[in-house]
C-alpha cells in the first residue's frame, strides 16, 4: 500500500460516496465490481494507516530509522532465536513510539527491583530510616553491670557494613567489615557498660524466619547474590574468604574470613599443590547445619585468592562478632552469643499473609542503650538499584509488609505491592512476582507494566531522585562498563536484569534532540552468557538515543 500515489483517507471517502450513490447510477457490473474491490482494499489500508498513527506515529522518519537499526540488532544469530518484548514511549506525552510483544510475559530478573524500590518509596517515603538497637530488660546499674541479656535488635537495615554512603560512581568500603557494630559497641562502653551478666543475643525476629524465598534455585544459595534474608543484615550477609597456599605441596591452605566470626559457618577442604597449576575452587552442598563446603586447590607461591560466599547464619555471626568487640573493649560477658528468630511466616491456602492479632495493651518497653539510625531510604534504594543488590530488595519488600501489616513476610509485602500497582496505573494482571529481587525464575512481568510503573514514578515528588538511583550507561553501577564510547553513554538511566538465559533493561533514555523516552526491553531464552549476551540490548539502546526524537515532519501524539 505504501506505493499508492493517493491519500488513503480521500480515496476511502470517494469509495463510500460511490457505494451510496449506486442506486441512482447503474454502471456496468464489471466496472462496479472493480470499484468495490478497490474500495475494500483502500479502506483496509486507511484503517491500517490510522491504527499505525494511534499506535505512536509509525510514519515518523526517526521511527523508520530506529526500526532499521532494531531489525539489524535482532537479526544477530543468537538474538534472532530469543523471545523479545519491547515498549518505548514518549515520557512527556505517553505516546507509544515502538512496541513489540509489549503485553507478553517475560522473566524480569533484576528489573523486578524497580517494583520493589518504587513500592518502598511510595509507602515508606524517601526519608524513612531503619533503627538497629542494643537493648535490655533494664538499665545498667551504677557499676556498669547489665543484669540479663544484651540484645542486638535488627529491623531490616540493609547497610550494617563498612559501605560508603551515599553511593558515588562505584561501591566503596571504608574501614573494617564490622564498622557499624564496632561503633555500637563503642557507644555502649561510652554509656558505662562494663559487664553483661547474660548472653549477647542477636534478635532478627522483626521478620518471620524465612531466609530463602520459595522459588530461589538451590545453586544460588552458595553465593553473595543468594545471601539469606534476615532482619540483621551483617555485611550484606556475605563472608569474604581469603585463601593462601601453604609452604609446601600437600599442606592445607590457610583460610581467613571477614568477618572473623564467620570462619565456623562453612566447611573447607583446600590443599596446596605444586607450582604451575591454577587455583581451582568449588562450592558444594553437604548435610548438616554448615551446609556449604568449599573445596579446591591453590599452588605453592601463588598470591592469595579471594572469594565471596553467602553468610548462612547472619544473626549468629553478628552475635559472635558483637561479643568479640565488647570483650576487646574490656566488657566482661558472662554468657554466650546466640540468635533469636521468629517462627516462620503463616499464609492462607491462597497465599495471603495471616496477620498478627491486635497488639496487647501498652507494656513497659525495653531499655535502649544504643540506637543506630540508617541513612535515608533513598540512599538504600540507590545502592539497591545501582549495584543490583538482591538482599537489599528483599529487605525492602519485607519492611513494607512489617510497617503496613505488622508482619514482615514476603506474602505481606507482595499483597501490599499488588494493591499499590493497581493504584499506580499498572495494568491489572501484568505483574506476577514471588520475591522482591527478581532472583526467582517464577517472576513474570510485561514491558507495558514496567513502563507504566516508571511513568508513575517519574510523576512523583521523589521521581527525579528515584531516576537518579538507576545505573547510568558508561558511568556507574551495573552499566558502568556498557555502552562506553557511544552516544548512549550518559544518556541511558536504566535498571539492568540478568539471570540465566534472561536479559532486561528498563528505564529512561535522552535522545540526541533532547527528548526523554521511557522504555522496557526484555529478551528471554538466549543461550549466551557473559557480556556478549548484553550486546543486542545495548545496540537497541544506542539506536534509541541516536535515531529517535522530534524532527522535521514528525508529530507528537
């Protein structure tokens, strides 16, 4: 139809008039038949052209250029075999510029964090702060003695670590891993604590005991990105393992952990081998409470190797660390270090949370010796999105549930999230999430749902702050080493997503003419791994920046 030298709307009107006047004029049957066929074809063409305009101005020259670049990216061998979902809209007008499978479901991977962080900002506010306290049943006596237990109470603060906040360009650390706990120990001593005649208890019962979402893969649980969820998140619930070879082949390697208290939370069998070999390590699951077994070899004379493993018992490790810190400061602890957990969460057969009974009449509260207050929530969101920290997202989802429903479970957070998404204008039924981070392979979203969410976020008073938490192409976060030395560098602010066979990129793009686009791109079922698997999405993002934008003859819808 593009080759016809006539305006389709004009010809269609002529056809309608001809059909209406056929009673008054009786042309020859053959001529009438030809005319009617032409009318049908032209009317269909007009409908297609009008539908195209309503879909977002497909006739724009810039969109045609974008399509050409897009088709080239999708024709790559691996990309051509994957399932793609794409939606690009104008941020100012909401007009659709390009759509492909925008209403189909895709595994979002870490793009799910967009839903969790937006939910947290909308329900808790960007200035919300977490409180981690040292408490007891009563005050210190005049000699600085505490009768009973000293309790470290966690309330979901994701940053009980030595991480520098606010985040700037890259994730940086300052001081020892136990920095926050050391500061709390210093404060307790400064307030006169000299002796604890009970235990050091790490209490993570602010959330029900449910360290691993049901749909996470067993293979994820060994590593930092699969760290267990606890209301006490000590060093991102990660153990850094340093491995140094022995002096001679056949000797066991030397293993040191940060924090030091985590050395007993996993088993290790690492041998020193002859020079010339390469270090070789593997993590396997074994029976027993310390289910992680680190095995491997390291050659004589090799430099120390570093591995990051999941901290399988974060509350217990925090309790031991705090006890060591207090004793190093001269505090006598009569008892031991232990953890206190809440029972597992309860749900209805439909999966909805069972809410706790009404709170009893006010009773005397605990004595708070130290209160550590976190940075504002927006800084936690920044770290969550910039470096794509799974634990942080899970903590935010549970914190929303605890603050709004009184129970910090996944089910409570997801129920609040569903209601929130309806109010935010996200299409009903377009989001099916089972965790807060996107590590679950059961999560499903549509590109349209993601774009609607981003449009909602951009309209809020905290919208620009939220956008600033997204990685910037070629600059920082998980996009620091992508789209470098292209025109998309600095022009794409977007959340990445990656699990096996899945890639996603959703956020905001600023085109060369200065227009802002909201977009979501997913592709599933791609066998590639590593940075090469991101190449097709990056090519599409670069094409958006370089080809799209208002130009001569283009009309905004």
